[in-house]
C-alpha cells in the first residue's frame, strides 16, 4: 500500500513505550538534507516499523510516501512504479521491511536517489541495503532488568521492558500493578523475552489465562507461551512465529541446520564451542555465525574477552519446535548435556587454586546451560552423573551467590549418591557442601543436619580429617556454642590441619570456627585464623585469603584499631572483587563503608550508596553469613539525618542498581587510610633466631612443608613458628611477613641477625 499524501505513515492504537530518545534522534536525522538514506536494523519484533512511523510524524516534510514490503517476494519494476508516484519536491519515502526483496529494493532505492535529488528514504530491515551513503540506525531491544532480579517495584519500573509489560497487562486487567510480590517474576519474564516489544506484548496477553508466576514457570520449563495472534496491522506482525518463519526463509540449508541445533543452548556460546559441538571447520563456523548475527538471529553478548553469542528466546522456541518435529531434539539434548557435564567435572579442582578467578569467570556466562544439562541428566535417569556435576559446581554456587539453587541440587545429589552403592565419600562431600550453602543462607538448622550427616559419612569412610572439619562446622551452627565444645572442636581441627590430607574445606572449617569462637577465646580464634590462612595460601585460594582478611579486620575493629580494620577490609574487598564474589561481598562492603563513614563523614552520599548496594545484593543472593562487620542501621540513620530526603533517596536508588563489581569498585576507589610510618612504632619487634629464620624462608615463598624439610622440623612446629611470627609482628598474612623481612633488609643492608 502506498500513501502519497500529507497524512503520513499508518497510525497505531497503542502507546509507544521506551522509545522517546530514539524517536527524537531519528526525527532529527531525517530532518537533515544530507541524510538521504537511513536504514533501521534490528531483530524481528523489536519495533522498527513503530519507531519509523513515530519518527516520521515529527519530520517537517510535506510529502511522505509509505510502502509496506513485508509480504513482498519479488520486486521487479519497483523503481518505475515509485518514480511515477513521487513528486518533484522535498519528500520522504518509507520502505518498511524489504528483506524478501532485498536486491530489488536496494536497486530501486539507488535508482530513485539518483533520479530525485530532493528525495530521502527511510527503510526498515533485518539487514542493511549496503548502498553508498547509507546511514544505519540500530534498533535495540528495550532495556530489561539483569539478574539477580530485585523485589523493588520502584527500581524495576524504570526499565522500559517492564513498563511495556505493565502497560499491556493493564489493558487486559486494569487492576494489575507491579508489586513486591510479582516484581521479580515480571523482571525475569521481560528478560526471557529479550526485551522484544512484540514478545512482551504477546506474553502479557497470556495473563488472560495465567497468573504472572504461572507464566514464569512455563517459560522456565521451556513450554511455549508465545503462540496466538497479535492484533497488529500486518499479518506478519501478528505472532513471533510468523516473524521467525519469515527470517528462516532467508537462510540457506547449512545456516538453518546450525541455528536449529544451537537452540539447545540456553545461555551464551563462543566460536570454539560452536565449532567443536557441531564439527564445523573454523573458517566456516565464523562465516555462518557472522551471517546469523547480521540477520539478528544471534546477538553478540557484551563483555570483555572473546565474543560470545546468544540466541533470542523467541527464535529458540521456534527452532526447538523444528528439532522436535524432525526427531533430532533428544540427540541434541544428549550432546549438550555431555558437553557441560564434562566441563563441570573439569572445573571442580580449578575452582580453588591459581586458576580460581579464570574458571569462575568462565562458568558465569554458562550457568544457564549447566543447569539445563543437570536437568536433562536427571530427567533421563542419569542421576549419579547429575549429582557429580552438582558436587563439582558447589564452590561456584557458593562464590556467586546461587545459594538456594545450589542447596536444592546438592540435596538431590546426596540422595542420588546414597542410592548408588560405593559412593559413601561422595555422599559425605555432598552433605558437607550442602551444609556450607545452607549456613551461608543463615539456615543453621538445615546446616546442622547436613554437617551431622557429613561427619557420620566421613567417619564411616575413614576420612578423619574431613570428619573433624564437619564437626567443627556443626559446632558453629549452634549459636551460641559452649566454650568447651568450641575448644574441643578447635583442638581436633588444628591437629587435622597439620596432616597431609588438609584441604581448602578444612581451611573453610577453621575460618568458620574462628568466626564463631572470636567472642569466646580470642587466642584460639587467632590460631584457627592463622591455620586457615596458611592452608588458603598453600592452595592459592584467593577467596579464602580475602575472607581471612575480612575476619582479621573484624577482630581489629573489636580491639578499637579502626585504621588497621579498614586497611584489612579494603584488601579483603579487593580480593573478593577480583574473583567476582557475591556471597560474602555484601558483609565486607558494609564493614568497609562503615569505616569510611567514620573516617570521611563528608562521604555520606557514597556511604549511603554502598550500604544500599550491599542490601540489594544480599536480597538477590539470600546470603546471611555469620561474619558481622558492623552496625549498619545506625550508619544509615545518621546518613539519612545529614543528607536531605531527596539526596538520601537518590543515593539509595543509585546504590541498589549497582552491580557487585561496580559497588566494590566504588568502595575501593577511596583507598584505605595510610599506615603509620615505621618511626611511629613505639616498641621494637622481638623475634628469636629460629623465628627469624622461619620468617626469612616465608619471604622466599616456601610452604610450611618446604620449610620443615629445610630446617628438619615437623610441619606442625613450623605452623606454630609462623603463627608466633605473625603475632609478634602484628601482621595478618605471610605476605606481610615477607614485606617486613624485605624492609628490614633494606634498612640493614644484607644483615639478618635476630633481635
């Protein structure tokens, strides 16, 4: 249909949500004479046609011609037909949806621009015309909330995707409102719809049949929810399926096959994964993926490092239907599950140690696919394999704050191991891991049951070291624990930590027991903390070292040494941020913010933001660990008193939308207080000759075992020497011991005589 009159493009009966800036920008570009050819590009259902119509309405051009090409297959004679209708005066031609007749439309546009110097053309398409002078105007999906999803309706309504969902939901049910009860579900639905307006409108229409939580459940289970017709002006725009079919027809057989098979991926993928998964040569993989990205059937996921690609959920649903129809879905699901099972098992030993940060970063964008793989393994009867994968991922869940999810999978894992003969050790490990996640959530009762079962299973398996670790954690769950029980558990754990079988799990148990005993026996807590720190450093576990620093900061704060406490919390925050930690980060962030408040009270706006960010992150993860860094309520009350109402509310809202990384970065940007100069230290450090010898070897990077072999001492004796050195130097870690030795050598030349 052509409209050759001042009435301009077709009107619409619903409001255009979330496109104000795009409308203004596009209208301004259309109003400039030098911008003669502009192409709106973007995925199907993103609203290119609506945006074009809205922008054209504001353009100061007398004559506008509009042509809908969505259903056009050919295009011969298009230039001649249009040339006969176009006036010889400033005019604008809108060509809406030219994909099926791309070559003919491009030729026609080129001819018309040459013949009519006062003509401007606006086109909408999945792909550009690739003509000289063409200006591309990408139309992106509406901003949708990123996970973890918040409960705050005021925060979420600022996202255009949520605003659109609420607007269309009210058209069906005028009483619909975004509340704390449905906010997270609405946010996740909008994100699962990729922020595509058509998909959001279609899923909102399903509220005629389902509640919001039921809709989300169907989406999570992979059940179709986007069927049916949408009351749009064009048949092509009445369903997501019709749009996807329209795009699918533009692909060759190889592109269709690859896109269809990739639909079993629920998260992101890189080129290597695509190449290995489907046995394609490298050069062909790049070509096919590039063509799918150009047609907006795959999208590039923003982030650092190598490019990653995700499939729009609307496209995935269509492709999964095709896989089902051809009978290829079971094999594709199996290959997908095998791939991610292998990856999970490979990651298990690398989630501690020198590769910890790299593997945590690697698994983060793959979490949805890992969950899909576990679900498929369990559903297909491979419960033991699913249990092994869940156990392998427990550290990832703990660090990244997937606490409730991880606890549920580990409960299934424990049951699966119990049902399989000869899996006693794995049962014990699963129960211990489950208890660790439950304790991080603050569920002491469940954690106690898990640690009790784990201790019994370790005992039956003959693993005394980890039995004592589980018993130590069991004591921590009883708050307040009796002094005699704490001391007994500590003695057993310290003895176990000196053996060859001590692991990061033992270090975590020592850290937990030190946290629980700091108010009962300060010296015992210090011994446990030193043991945990030594084990973490031996394993090169960055998270563990960061948590030790955090607890040392809390202990320094309890002694009234606020400057040292702030320096330790700053260093802890730096380490936790480096690995993307989410579970303990809110507590450490709060502790650092409180010290910042005391040192720099004029930073009230920043402190309010940091405390709000910590609160939002804790809500998202459900983390309620034992380590308490300070009294947050009093600081918030004081910040609210000093800041005006609007200032405080603005700071709070700014903080709650900060990511964990951004919040930690803002806290670290201030820097810790400067350490006192050496001349300010009133008393000289007294070390024995043996202690100084041990300190020298520590500064050379030797482990306790290596030191024991060189000095011909037992490893336990070396552990005690290192503790005494750190206590006398009043330093929190072996790194600080090494710094002390280096500074002394610089002052005294090469002298190394004990004082």
